[in-house]
């Protein structure tokens, strides 16, 4: 006979099971607990409590088993007619179905929970239901606006109840929605708040989710190494806990990150790990995603059959799950595969399908990507005008979405097309823009493409010296990429998972046609070896061609230099010859003058007779001199007036000291200013409001606001630097030092805020301020632009990005300069992009 186990002892065991460090062994303990429950007389409330804990505990380990316990708990609660427990089990069941990506069942149980919670006056239950509904809307239905509303309502209720775990989960859900909407700074702030709460209460599973969200933000902003580090932290926690469903998602995220880093072996390894887990767990949504990612890797490596195989399988699963976002991605990837195989009609069809589905979902990132792809197809079939139009649309959308990696790729393609179609200056300029961005983002392939286009552009312009310089840089970047590829040796990876699977599928066919297959394999091997040899020969020929091009560019550059030297010497000889002729002319003129003087001595009589005529000529001469003098005075006045206009215009563009230096010396050198304060402003919901205005109204609205800003900063002695779209940049402390530069900027910011809040504009505003050193000077040799650079400017921009509507966000450095004159509100340390955690304050 089994000994009875006290309920409190069982409850203690149940609580231990949910610690992340012991969750790996929880399956065995759960079974023991269920057995013990069946043998012991525990009360109904006690049984309900333990069944709920089991349902919740299995959510990330074996959600199907969690559903079994949840159904048992629902039946027991129904017999007791206990609406509180019925609604709690409904929420837990929705969570298990959410783990299985079963949209229909997850939605059914959350609707059931909402209806049953209406009978109760339990705020905790209602908040939990709201938060679960937000997760379903975000993950399974992509209704981001509604998901955010429900998460905010849940967070407010949890705050009222002082339930820190609920507060953390609500903030994390809000952050995830913001990231899906590409509002990265807001998502970062909310996730940081969730992280602080989880760290405070020691919630390891919650911290892992926070690390995952941080990784997603860094991945979207092309900080791939930082993203990988965050995903690794989440991976460690999930592996310790044995949460297979969550672990599959993290493996997939790591696969994405290493694919962006072009580390194909690691990318393939993580995708295959994720796919194995998804198939083991029956997670169709996860399997569809990882099949799609595998098709991308194989397509990138030009293994087309494998790519099509995986892409077709992912598309079937997405259609079965009615996942429109996945369908759009699969269509796009299939188009890429066909495009790589020069099947342009099929590629265009799939890209158009992908763009159409993504447009209905309002997935701007996917729309931009497919616009770029459509442009590439048009370029391939020589429809250059249509290609440029698609590229321009993709570039604009990529900038709005802050998808800088896509922006660089599209800009490179546009520049290459412009160079090849004879628009050399435009192509070179766009290639240089792409090169600068690719260099800052460490995108080697994009950098290589930009350098190649610049070199070709200069070669077509016959500026061989510049072409040779950029081709040398291109060769170095290419060599760097080849070295990385040699280290990785993607072709030698053992794909055990795929080999085993394919062997099992074709086992029967191999036995039946063994001899035939052997012959075909031998023939295929020979063909493969021939292809490898051909590929090596092509690579050697290409390398030889590039070496020849480099050599020819070097020779052309040297010939061009010699030609320039010859032209220079010829010009010098021509000048000497002209000077010699001038000297001879002067000597000849002097001789003629002397001859005239001798003739004058002999013709005094004739001069007297010509006196009257000379007098008349003198009068006429004086008249013409006077008239010329009057005209000269008039011209000088006009010149003086135009000069004043030019000087006023120059002073309107540049600071007075810089303008004077430019006038006197023809140039102005950049200077370091060790103590300045930088102000950044940005309009709230600019894109949404601008969509409601016609272009003329939008320009008038922006002009009205910026004109008011100009007057405000002039009153406070600030220097306006520039406007960037709807952003406004100003600085105090240069070109003339100001001891109170920080106070001037803050007072100007307060006045700008008051102006915007007084009903003068449709826009809201957020403001960021930081103090420190900057470098300032003139950019370029045409269309002068005075600008400032340095980490101080970047930090001021981060202050603005982490501000809120109607708020002035300042850094620790600025707060110290203000003293006690201006009241501030401490915000604590907040995560800022590429800055880590930064101390921030709001101006009261």
C-alpha cells in the first residue's frame, strides 16, 4: 500500500519543478506527482491548483501533455461550477496551443476565458486573459495595433495589483509589438523595463525572453555580432531549462544572425538543429520557418535543387497554417531561386505575388525587398527605366523602415545600373554613398560591389588614376572575403540530417535499380568533376582577367600621367613663346613711338592747323570719358549690391567667422570645439500625419515650425546646423565659445516645446540634448554645408530617440553643466543603440 503524501509536500515539489535549472528533470517528477495525486485524498481546490501548475509547467516542455492536464482541470472545475478555475485553465490552455502555433484552438480558449472572466470580479484573471490575447494577436494573427492595446491594458492592471511578473510580461509583449512595427527605440526601452523587473525578481525564463528581444533589435539594426551574443545568452538559459519550443526559436534566430554574417556553416547547423526539434515536437510553424531559412542558405550557395526542395516544403506548410506572412516570404524566396537560374518570367511572377501578399499585410519591409527584386529582374531583361523606378521605391521604403542593409544593397544595384547605362556621375555618387554605409555596417559584399562600380565609372570617364585606386581597394576587399570563405569551407560540411532523410526516402529505389544508379552515380561524379574543373578554370580566368584589368588600369594611369606631364610642358613652352612675342611687340611699339615723336617735331606747322580739330576731338574725348565714368559708377553700385547679397546669403548658410575665413582664404579648415551642447528634435508620428496632407500643406507645416525654431535659437545665441527631413540640429558653443552653452540650449528647447504644445502645429515633438566635444567645418568644395561630427552628435541623437512626446531628454554630461538652475527628473540608466546603458534625465 502506497503511503499518503501530504498536500504541502506535493506543492513544494511542484514549485521546485518550475525553477529553470531543474526543469530538465521535471518530466520524470511530473509523472511521479501525477501518480501520487491519484493515490492520495487531496481536496478539490488542492487538485485544481496542482493540475493548473502542471498545465502551465508543460507549456514550454511538452505542450500536448499540458493540454491533457488542462482538460482534466477544466472538467473538474466544471463539476464544481467554479468559474474562477475554469477561466484560469482556459488561459493556460490558450498558452499551450500558442506554443503549438495552433491559431484556431488558441483563439477559442482565450475567447472562452474572456467570457468566463466576465462572471468574475478578478482583475488578475482579466489582465492575464488580455495579455494572452495580445500574444495570440501578435504571433498568430499579426494584428499589432490591437495587440499593443491589450498589452497596455494588461500592464496597467498588473501595476495596480503590484504583480511584478505580470508587469514584466506585459512590457515584454509591448516591446515585441514595437519591434514588429520597426519602432526599435521604443521596443528597446520597454524591453529594458521588463529586463529590470525580471532581474529584480530573479525570473530566469523572463530574462531569456528579454535577451531574445534584445537580439532581435540588434539583428534588425545590422549589429550582428551583438545580436549573436544576446541570442547565445537566451540559448544557455533555455538549454538548462530544457524548453525545447523556445530553444527551437533561438536556434532559428542564431541561424539568421550567422547567415547575415555570411558564416554559412554555423547558419546551416543552427537551422538544422531547429528543424529537428520542430519535427520532434510537431511544431509545423517552426518547421515551416526553418525549411524556408534552409532554402535561403542553399540558394545563397547556388545549390538550386536543394533550395527549391526546401522552399516548396515551407510554402506547403505556410499554406496549411494559413500564415500569409510566411507565404509572402516563401513566394519571394522562390522568385530568388528562379532569378538565380535565369528564369526571369517565373521570378517576376513570384516576386509580384510576394509583394501583393505583403502589401495586404502592410509588411513594408517585405514590400521593399520585393520591389528591389522586381527591379533586378527588370534590369536583367534590359528594362532599365522600370528597374530604376523600382529601385527608387525600394530605397525610400528601406530608409523609412530603417532597414540599412537593404538600403545599401538597392543603392549599389541602382548605382551599377547608372554606370552601365552611361549616367557616370550619378552612378559614382550613389556608389560612394553605398560604400560609406557598407563600411560603417561592415557589409563586405556590399562594399566590394560599391568599389567595383566606382572603379568602372572612373574607367569609363577615362580617369584611370582614380579607377586604379578604387580597383586596388576592391581587390583587397575581395581577397578578404575569399580568405573568410576558405576558412569556413562550406562545401565540406557534413549534412547528416538531410543525407539520412534522403537515404530513407529512396532506399527501395536504390535496391531495385542498384546497377543503373551506380552507372548514373559514376556519370554524375564525372560530370561533377568536370564542372568543378570548369568552375576552377572560370575562376582562374576571372582572376587572370581581373589581374589583367588591374595591370591595364595601372598602365593607363601611368600613360595618363605622362600625357598630363607632356601637356603641362607644352603649356609652359606656349606661355614662354607668348611672353617672347609680347616683349617683341613692346620693343616694336617703343620704336614706333620714337618715330612718331620725330615726325611731330617736323610737323609743328601742321599741328597748329589741326588745333581746332584737336580741340573738338578733346571735347568729344572728355564727353566719352565722363560717360564711361558714369557707367562705371553705376556698374560698381550694382556689383556692390550683388556682393552684399552674396555675403548675406553666405552668412545665412555659414557662421560669420567661417564665412569671413572662406572669403579671405578661399577655404575653411575643420576645428575641434572641446565644449559644446548639441540639440536634436524630431516630430512624432511624422509619417502618419504627412500621409494625411498634400505636399504643399506638408511643406508649409514644416516651414512654419522650422522658421519658429530658427527665431528661437537665434534669440538664445545658438547656431543652426541643418535639418534632416523632419529632424532639426542646432548647437551652442561654436564657432565662438560660450560658457553657458548648456543652459542656452535647454532654455531654447523649453521654448520650442512650449511653441509646439501651444497648438501652433499638428505635430508632436521629442527633443534630445548632449554636451561634449565636436569637430566642425565645411563639407565639400561646392554647395558649401557647415556641419558637425563626433560622438557627441551621435549621443545627442540617441537622447532624442529615447525621449518621448513633449519631453526634453538630456544626458548626464548636460545635467552636470546645468547646476541647480534648471530642474530635472532622473530616468535612470536606459539602453541606447551602440551606447549600452546611459544615464538620462527629463527637463521638468
